[in-house]
C-alpha cells in the first residue's frame, strides 16, 4: 500500500534583525508588497532542502539586502489563525547585521526603528512576536510554548 504524505501547516521563518551600526538598538521592519499588507519582520517560506536557519538568512538577504548573523531562537509560533492565507508555523529568530537595510523582493519599504515605536498595522501575529521580543530583551524570558 503506497504511503501518503500527511497534510501539515506550511513552515515559515521570521527574523528580528537588530542593527549594530545604529544608535538606540533599532530593528528592521518591512512593509509588505503582497497581501496580507502591513508591516512585518522580514521572513518567508522555508524551501525544500534548506534548514530553518538557512531560510532565515536567505529571506533577510532577499527582502532587506542584509547578511544577518543569527544569535537567538525566540520561539515557534503556530496558532492556526496567525496567517490569514492559511495555517503556517513560523520559527522566529533574532539576528544582527552591520549595514543599512534596503527593501527588495517582497518588501515594498523598509524601516529601521526602535521596537517600542513599531509601525502599524503589523501583519500576521507580529504584534505578539514583538511583545515577546521586548520581554525577552528585558528579562531573558522566552515566550510560552503555546504560541
């Protein structure tokens, strides 16, 4: 009997990119070209044959033209309603870069700003991710496992 692949959520990555070359510890947000519109952390789908870390670095290079060094795994976000296009699971990384971001690929605009002044509206569940990031930076506590 032939085996059937299970139907599963799509796997994505998001990257909170801290810019070391700017005062005030800004992070990078992109304005999305494609629906759902709004501001978001750089990210995208994991390609077949790559690790989630490779996908995160690739997406940062494609969307904000930066080579990013990944420093932490913030968490895994899997609430079925997090993406209006369908069920996705996102592995969220924190990384650092030493250059200025440039919008490319799926990014209409790019903004480097202190996270407490994040642009609105934030797409997906990136408001929750932002709050988890701020809590992690303040206390070292990662988000709950129920994200």
